[in-house]
């Protein structure tokens, strides 16, 4: 009777592990592979690249939208002042975007690590059940 209980408990634990592996486990793999600062740095780098591309795409789209006005005022535009303003706007946008990225991935990493810890607790329980079964 005790042997059947151990088998059922072990099967339940193994089912939990398999469900985690198929679902949340895939999302949590980076939390196992990287330290917190490395994981966040990787995500910040990706966000920096995508944010920069998105900013310049928006600038190009705005430039094309206002192309006629720009052509009319090309001689009176203060290009250095416009460039400085553009750089400041870029820096402000990136500061906000990267701050949000940092916060989001810091939270994701923390929650993912908690899920991984629960996974390892279930894994230890399965190992304990195997040892108990072998001793019987």
C-alpha cells in the first residue's frame, strides 16, 4: 500500500515538472543560464538597438511627412541647433525606454528565479521519493 502511495506521489510530482518544462520552463531558461546583471544587460542591449532603430525610423517618417515644409525652410534652418535638439530628444527617449526595460526585466528575472526554485523543490521531492522507493 505504501509503495502505491509513493508511486502516485512521484507521478504527481513528475507531472508538475513536465507541465512546468512545457510551459513556464521555457520562459525561465534564461534565469537559469544567466546571472541577473548579465540577463538584464543582454535585454538592455537589445532594447538599445531596437530603440535606436525605432527612433530613427520615426525621425525619417516625420521628415518625409514634413518634407515640403523642410524644403521651403532649408535656408533658414539652424542645423546645429536642430541636431542638438534631436540628440537631446533621442537621449531622453532612450533614457525612458531603457529605464522601463530595466524595470520590466528585473521583475521578470526575479519572478522567474522564484519559479525555478519551486521547480527544484519538486525535483528534490521526486529524487527523495525514488530513494525511498529503492529502500523498500
